[in-house]
């Protein structure tokens, strides 16, 4: 088994070669034209320092363009149990990787085999954010490579808190709701800062299959997924078994 340092070095070499050679073409292909900042400093193809500055501005401009119309809920207004529940079930090594996580993929595969269902995801939160913002949902190798490159670049430009905030404000929670603000209101008739552990765990379980396990579609499936999320929180040390057991018994009162 190769060490973590080997994989990091390999990715660094690949991303460096990509970024300084063909990255500019990739940006124009991936990001919407309206999001790419135009400059009159250099006409034609950019080069040297101007090219590097252009690429940095292009990425941030693209992110801002995608999020500009969203009613962003600040990370400090999202309760810690909500943050922890989504990290536990979607990307338990979120604070320890740099955009993609080979160990996480292997661990998620083993966990899912043990429980007999999709308990944890293989893609990191940063990869999912990159996919939600810029890419299609197809499963081609080319799209996966683009996803990893964008994820690493997002990690270089934004803090973990900013990435988590963007993810929670853009992820699909089912029943036509995008983002934690709409989800908390649609499902529970409250603002995100009022969510309790039981509600947070239920919401955290929805991105796995939002169209199928929305509590408005299949409440029993939503409760089963809630239990999976609570177990993941226990496994990752966020809560104890007693708190998980109590949360399962808390009545869920839907907004409609």
C-alpha cells in the first residue's frame, strides 16, 4: 500500500502540470463564460504572471457567480450537530484531506459492505461541491478527473469552514429544496439555527438519495437513514451511543 505522502506527491505533480499548461483551456470549458473575468491588460492569450492571476480570479469569480443568487446561511448560524452530522456521513476525514481522500474511499467501501447499504460516501464534501457548482452528474472518467482537480483547487482557495458553508448552502435535500436554509424551513418550519440533533441527522441523510428518502416521500426511509447518520456520528466520536439512542426517539414534526 502506497503511503499518504506518495499519493499527495503524485497528485501535486499531476495538478501542477495541468494547472501551468492546460488549465486555462479547462477553465474556459468548465466555467460559464459569464463567470470568467475578462481583462484588458493583455490581449489574446494570457501568459506569465498575468495568466496565473487570471486563473485565480476566474475560479473565485465562477464560485461567486454560482452562489450569487443563493440566500446564504453563514456557518455560524448552522448548529454544530448539523455540521457534524453531514461530515460524519458524507466525509468523515473532511478536516484531514486536501480535496480528495483515497483512505476515505477505501474506508467508506468497507463500512458500506459491513452495514449492507450506502452508509458513507466515497466522494469528499469538496468534490461534491465542485460537482454541484460546475459539473454534470455523469460518471465518466473525464468528469471524475475534472472533479478532483476542481476540488483540490477549491481547497487551495478557501478554508474548510468556507467550503462546508458553500456545500450546505447548495446541496440538494429533496422535495425541491436546495441548501440548508430552504431545507430547514420546508421540512421543519424553522431556521437552521433552531435545528436539534434529531432533525439535523435526518437532513444530513437526505443528500444520499434525496428524491427517494425525503420524509415527505417515505418517512420510514428517512428515519432509517437518520439512524445511519447517528451511528456515523457515534463512530466518529461526535456523540455518544446514549445521545444517538435518545435522538432516534425524538418526535419529528414536519412542517406539513
